[in-house]
C-alpha cells in the first residue's frame, strides 16, 4: 500500500466498518435486530443495483455455479453473518463485537482444510488459531455470565464462522458474474432471508413509531456508508493491494469501534477485552506470517541493502558507479566491484 490514494481509501474503509458497530448499537435501541439487519441490506441492495446499471455490468446468472455462488453468498456471507451480528450485539458493546469478528481470518484456514483437500495448515497457523480462540474465550468470560456477554460473543463467533465457510465455498465455485453483480445478488438474497426470519420470529415486532430521526440516520449510515460504500472501497482495494494487505482492516476496525463507542455511547473497554484482542492479533500474525513477511521484506531488505551514492558517481538499478579519473576515458563511468551491496 504505497500510494496516498490507497492509504486514504484503506483509512476510509476502516472508518466506515469500524463506526458501523456504533450505528448498530443506536438502531438496536428501537428496532428488532433481524429486521434492522434486513433494512440495512435493503438500502445497500438498491444502491448496488444502481451501480451495476450505471456500469453496465452483466447481472444475469447463466450457470449453475452462478446460482450456487449467489445462494452461498446470500445465505452465509450476508444473511447469517448480519443476522448473527445484529442479534449478538444486543449482548455486547460495539468494541467487543468488532474484536470477535476480527477472528474471521484466523478461523478460515481450518475450515479451508476441512473443505478443500489441497489446503494445508502449517504449525504457526495452528498455534495462531489456538491463540485466537483463547482470546475470544478471555473476552467472553470477562462478561461474567452465560446469559450475558458470553452469549453475545458466541453469536458473533458464529457470524465469523459463517463468513469463513461462505468464503471457502465460494473459492471452489467458478461463476461467471462480476464480483459487484455477485455482491448485489448476495445482498438481495440476504435481505429476503432476514425478512423471512424476522416474520417468523415471535419477538420481531415492527412499529412505525420506531423510526425516529436518530434511527433513520443510523440506518442510512449503515446502508449507504458502511455497507454499499464500504464494500465498493473493499473491491477497489482488493484489486489494487491484494487480500493479505487488505485483511489488516480487520484489526484497525476494532480500534475505531472502541473509540467511537466510547465517544458516542459512553462504552468502556476492560483490560480483559484488550488482552483478548492482543491474543487475536497475535494469532492473526502467526496465521499470516508468510504473507506478512512478503509485505515487509522489501522494506527491511531495502534498509540494509540500499547502495550508497558515491561522491563522484551515481546509482543505476541499485549498482553504484564512479566516474573514471583516467584522462583517456574522460566522460565515461566504471562500475564498482560486483560484490558491492545491492548488486543484481
């Protein structure tokens, strides 16, 4: 992530996703959680339909793989994820919700191992998985009761699992739809799924008086900024910087969620929660140690091998050259020894 544009877009994505947890907390004060999640997806789906139309993207599923991808994306990646997230956040703070969801990249490798025969999990990743799970347990137990925070953490953990399973299954599905069109379908299917579940749930009662100015603002922010805008920024960054570097947004969002939860909602964060988050971050580092090293290696090696510019010369392709002092070769340059630092 070298360009200023990518850095700003990454920061905007982290802000959009991190502040979403505070907006969810605000909406849950009046709206039933499953219905609230469905409304969020309704707004985002309409915006994505407009994007597909403006860009002229292919939107019709043409193959069996397209239908499978839409179903998996709609039910697991969107429907189950947001449904469990919104219900789980009834029991925990916005910061805890964001931290537990940051476990997603850690639980994905063992699920890939179970579903994709070609996958292998290395010892560091296995240790990272254990550390991540320990971190979640630490956060869950800090609530002190099964009926309280631990229940919410369990639901949020289920949300992370649903994302991981959906991602792994989609990896095996070779559809023909553009990613934005697929996401549009997934949001629409997810919204319909949640509306159906909300209608069947006896505790999901909708009253029009719940739509206060504050609730409408929270819903608009979630649908427009956090969901539609966030995912569009995600797709752009995914193409520009790659999945590994982009996955770091999972560990900036919880920090933003904690800050805004404290500023807007007066939430506090415990030492146990911070410790649990530290274990999850450490677990992620071990799971992605090879990929992360590829990101930082050029920076580290460049610091050690950057050739110094000779006082009477210059550098070309990392090779230092000095100007010849031989009068017979005036105006020419002679390369230094090939054993010099940074030689190709």
